[in-house]
C-alpha cells in the first residue's frame, strides 16, 4: 500500500471516529509533531501499555489483515 493510500485510509477512518479518547490521543500526536516534541511523554500509562501490547501482538504474529476485518464487519 502506498503512503498516499494509507493517508486516505486514515482520513476516512478519522472522519467516522466517535471515540473521544481516541480523538484526544490523535490530537496530542498531531500537536506534538508540529512542535517537534516527543508525543510519547504525553501519553497516559494505559495508552502506553496498549501500544506496547499492540506491538507485542504484531511481533508475535497475532494480527488480522485489514481486508478480513472489512469483510467481517462490512466496512
């Protein structure tokens, strides 16, 4: 998938986003990237733990392809 395709996928996903915690998290990342800071330091321990769990799942092959999720849930 090209970088432009990933960007469009993220834009589409964010436009439909309703979870306020996720929206706030994404805003932190955006704001920090604009000022050149490290957004990681602003995350809560729960958010950091969630990211670490996701990375561990990825490393250990516990993933579901995006197409499978789209087909399963009709996205």
